[in-house]
C-alpha cells in the first residue's frame, strides 16, 4: 500500500491486478472441479440405471417372463442395449446317466450397454443369475 495525499492509504494498480488474477485463478480451479463432478455424476447415473435394468430383467426371468436374447430398453432420454446369454456349463445338463436327474437350473448373464447398438457402446453393467425350468 502506498500513502497518497493527506496521509490516506490506498492500493496500487499492481496490487489490484494481482488480487484480481488470484481470485480468477481460484474461481477457475473451483469451476473445473465442479464440471468434473457433474460429468462423474452423469456417468454414475447411467451405470446405476443400467444395473437397475439388469436386475429388473433378472427378476422378471425368475418370474417366468420371456425375453429375446437381445433387445433395447429405454429409460428417460437414454436407450440401452441389453443382452441375455445362457452361460450354463453343458456338463450340468449331461448328468442324466439314469441315476441322477438332469438339473433344471440355467445360468444367465445379463449385460447392459450404453446405447442401442452393441458395437458402438461400452459395457455399463453385467450381472449373473439363474432361471429355473427351461432355457
């Protein structure tokens, strides 16, 4: 600070510019953190929605609903690609040698991808479950 006339104190132009630059730098860092947190939140929201779709499909399979092996699901403004695969090891159903009845449990892998086309999207959620009865 510099003394001006009549003994008053004041800021020089350099001090004012330095303080404005420092405040601008601090605001820039906070806005960067904010935008990254919004992006992170958006990605996690999509992953949570994909996991909810996978769980819903699994629960419906156990209740006996029939699904195509590949289909799309829409939630809000997003479209997800869902794939259901039978991952039951063949040896579990080849045990009927007259003494052991064959199992009637089929293992399913449910995968949910980020868009309506599997090749252009990334895997968001994958869950495994079982279905009693037929495939």
